[in-house]
C-alpha cells in the first residue's frame, strides 16, 4: 500500500504542479488580455479625446472668427456712419458759406461770369435760364447777356445759387449752379479727406 500511497502522492503532486502551471498560465493570459484591452481602450480614449479636442478647437476658431467678423462689420458701420456725419457737417458748412456768398455783391460778378460763358453757347432763341427764387433780382442782368432772347424760370432745385441753361432746339443743357458744383466735390472730398474705410 505504501507504493500506492507514494504513487498516489506523486500523482497528486503532479496534478497540483500541472494545476499550478495552468493557473499561472491562465493568470498570465488574463493579465496579458487585460493589459491588451486596457491599451486598446486607452488608445481609443486618447484618440476620441484628440478628436474631441480638435472639434472643440475648430468650433472655437469658427466662433472667434465669426465674432471678429461681426466686430469688424460693426466697427466698419460705425466708421462709415461717422465718416458720413463728418462729410455732411463739412458740406453743410460749405453750403452755408456759399449761400452767404450769394448775399454779397461779389455774387453778381460770379453770375456775370457764368452768364457770359453760357450766352456764347446758348445764343439761339428758345433758351431757358433757370435761377433760384431769390435771384429774380438779376433778371435784367440775365436778359442783358442774352439780348432779351431767353426765358427765365424759377427752379426749386437750385437752393444755393447760380444758373442752369437749356435749349431744346440746339439740344444742349448746362448747369452752372453752386449746388451742383458743391455736390460734385463729394467724390474729391472722399478721396483727399483720408477718411477711407477699408
């Protein structure tokens, strides 16, 4: 029986040894599997985090770009409004200056200059001369330049002064009003004023 016990004992030892090896092998496989799964999960989490960060950064960049564009547009509108206000103030002062000039004696000299130039061109019958209401006092002067060969009419569009002439028979028109001369200076003023908005 002792031989059987010894064989049985060796058998138990062998089985225990084999079981221990299998247990260690399974533990190692489980540990390796866990490590591999953890590495894959960590890689996926890092990859997902990277994509999320990139998405957030893109959204932030878009938001900042949008805010900057809105801010630029707002500031540009403010500048355009300010530029328009300054331009209107300058032209209002020029308008007043020119209007006050039409109340002085020198104005008749300027009108005579315009009348002389226009009478050389509009020297046919049918010429109509347009003036502002306050310039009716210059009717005789106008008739003198046109040898009483023109019709004088009041034009409500002439607010400052000067004259317009037209003759449909010769197909010509001319505008020598201070109103149009002032208005024609707007583009020049915008160029030289340095108030360009880019």
